C-alpha cells in the first residue's frame, strides 16, 4: 500500500506510517466494532510490559480481566458512542490519562475506536498545575492490594497457588535466592487471606543482633535486662495478633529463639523475656530463607522439628534469569516508580532493554530495581546502553543473547552495530547520532563509517 507522494521524494507507505506511529510518545490503541484489538504501537510495551505482537488480535476484555489496567474505558465508549476520558492505572505502575474516540458508520454503529493514552507523569513534567490533575486522579496508597508484576507463567501459577492456600492458617515457607521477591509474596498472601484486615509485620532475622532478636519478637517485661524500657515492651508476635508475621532470613535465627518459636507454633502462646506470664496469640507465620535448611539441619544449626512446623506449605520462587519474560515489565514498573519519586520522565532505549533482558541478574529483582533507580538519577532523558555499569555490559548472558555470538566481544559489537545503524537511519547526521547515543561526534562519525559505510 502506497499513499500519494506529497513531500518531495518521500513515499508514505504503510510501513512508513506504522513506523511513524511507533515513534509517537503516546500509546495508540485501535479496536474494531467487536472490541478486538486491531493495532497498538510500541508504547504499549512501556505501559503494560507487553509487545504489540502479544496484544494484536486479542479481545480487549481478555487483557483487562488479566489485570493489565484498571478501570476500563472501553465499555463506556461503546455504550455512549461519543468521546470518553478516563484516568487509568496499569499493573506495572504507569498512570495514564486516556481518551477513546469512536468512529461511526452511516448506521450510527461503531466501526473503530481509537484510544490514546498519555502518562500523567509526562503531563506533570510539562508543568501543568498539580491541582488540575487531582480532581481526575484516584488516590493510591500502601493499603491497596499488593500487585505482583509478571508475565511469567511460573509466577502466575505460584500466585494461583497462593490464592488457594491463603485462606487457611497453615504456616508457609518461601524459598528462593536473595532478591527474588519473597517479601512481596508474603504480603500478597496476607492481602488475599482471611487475615487481610489484621496486621502484617515483618522482621529480618539477619538484621537484628542475636541477643536482641528474642526480645524484638516476644517482647519483654519491665526490668527484664539492663537498658530495657522501664515499662517493658510489646514484641512483634503479640503486635501481629489476628494477622500475619513474616520472618525473613529465618535460617539466621539462633537455636535458642528457634526453640521459643517452636513452642509458639505448637501451643499458640509464649512468655515474654523476663516475665512469668503466658500470653496467647493468633498469628500466621510466613517464613523465608535463601539458605539450604536441610543442610543446616544436618549440621545442627537449624531445628528439624521447627523446619517441619514452618514447612507445612512451601513456595519456591525462581530466580529472574529463569523468567526473562518478566525483565521488561519489571523494568518499566521500576521506571514508573522512580520517575514519580524523583519527578522525572526518563525513557529507556530499545537497545538498553535488549541488554537488560540478556543479563543473568545474580541479585534478581532487587538488583534490577536498584539499577533502574540509579539510571533514573544519572541518565539524560533517554537511558542508553552507555549509561549501564560495566558490570552489566561486560557480563551479558551469551547463552540467551539473540546473536548466539561465539564471544562476548562479538555480542557487544552486534549491539553497537544495531544502535548505530538505527540511530543513523533516523537522524542522518553524525552530530545527532552523537547526541542520541551520548558519545562524541568524532566517535559517532567513526562508527557511522564502520557500520553504515558512510564517509
């Protein structure tokens, strides 16, 4: 398909038009009369962590019911058959001001609906007054249901499993490498459980000195030890009565405290430090560790009877390198989070996303979150590969890298070639390529000559 030549020698082909739409800073979403998605530009990846190919051809309700955004503007525009406006929240944390415009035929039936969505953060960065947005903005706070950002079937199955076990009072042991999201899963279980209106308290057993951990958990009576509060202190166990307590890094708990925790689980009661009064509590325990508790049992550093009491139901969280499909949605989730925190509107280049997707992430989700915060702080308006620390770029996972290059050097050279060629095709000058890629004009000219064959 070609369109009339109206601008010199430029032919407006369908491919050219689609390419232009992909360069739009706003999301463009087109539905047919049956609410089936006909087209969406690449911005949807930034908003939902989904590629256009994952979206086109599906019915709008399929994605809405999976929780990718809320609320939905679609039923309203099909009902009213006139332009509609709404603020939406996506599951990866983007806040959108959305416009839906119906296109009607001569029978007043909807043939198409064109939806555009602009990030609220972008509007704020254009210096619109905050109070103009507040009347349209639904407040979100820490009390709303925890959302686990994922496109991974492994994680989705785990979330469904959590929904099944959450209504029970059984103790749960969450296993997984450091940074895989054990704390987020514990909060999710609490929020979908019958205890959701009760307290949720967390303690990192590795962060509290051994001599203080018992008093932090179980509290103490007045005068229990030198330096103690004269009135005594309530422990986290008692404060969590009716709710859930999360014991992170439970493998670091000393044996003396393990014994007291075992008594709590068996008898639903405990004695505070320095007291003779028995206290009853109703708490659910969720414990987590990145250690091999079976090995610890063998070397007598973890009680076997406590292990079986905690391990009534177990969850094994996979590392991020085993669920690479989550890297892009998590990246955008953290990008939205830190753009809002630092009042920025940074975007990330496709080439940079490609490198992140093929890095092994030994520190898992926590490492990715920390990296994105760093990039939002130090980068210019667009986050490029050159903004990444050497630790990332020098350790790209070759086994999963698309090029299947024999060496890391070849893999990085291919990434560089792709970046330079795309930039030069768009900008057509070494000065603009230098600005786009964050390098000197001299280096840009050399790379253009090397990869594009231009003098």
